C-alpha cells in the first residue's frame, strides 16, 4: 500500500525551528517533485515550498523565503522541510504531496499534486 507520512510537527515558540519529514512507502519518490502545503483554520490550503525530483530546484512562497528550506534524500525516500524563525502565522496543518514530473516544481496549481499525506500540525505560540 502506497503512503506518504508527514512527521515532525509540534508546538514551538515564536522564533523557534522545526523540521518536517515526508516519508514515502510502497513507491519511490525518485520521479516526483514534492510540494509542501499548509492549511490554517478557516483558510484555503496554500503552497509553501516545492522541490524537484532531483533536488536541484526549489520554490518558496514569499512569506517563507529565507526561513524555510526544502531538501530531500532519495536514498531514504524522504523529503524534508526545515522551518526556522517560525511565526504565529505559520501555524497550520502541513501536508506533503507528489507531482509526477522529471524537471522543476510548481506551486501554482494544487491539482497537479495527486497523492497527499495526512498532514502534521504545526503550532507556533508562546
């Protein structure tokens, strides 16, 4: 059975850091770009970051540039989102999702992402 499982969320104080993981089982992530998305209560799901299948290309939404970093370890079939200098407005459920493409990645159209994890809660609060 194919699965994507996010982990690493939790409660952190403003200015703190977390590293989210997105681990795949039952299939290889080698040919997939991976997107990170988040959804806060009462808000639409938004793209946060994506990373190409090879890891040589990343994209970030403006609000997280310079604070978040996507990376991947294809040998471990896992993608990571390092989040530094966290703010209260980063509070949301974070999801990872796959986009079958060989080059680049794109956050514009969520419909390009067809397989999603269950999400992990990130709460930034003092």
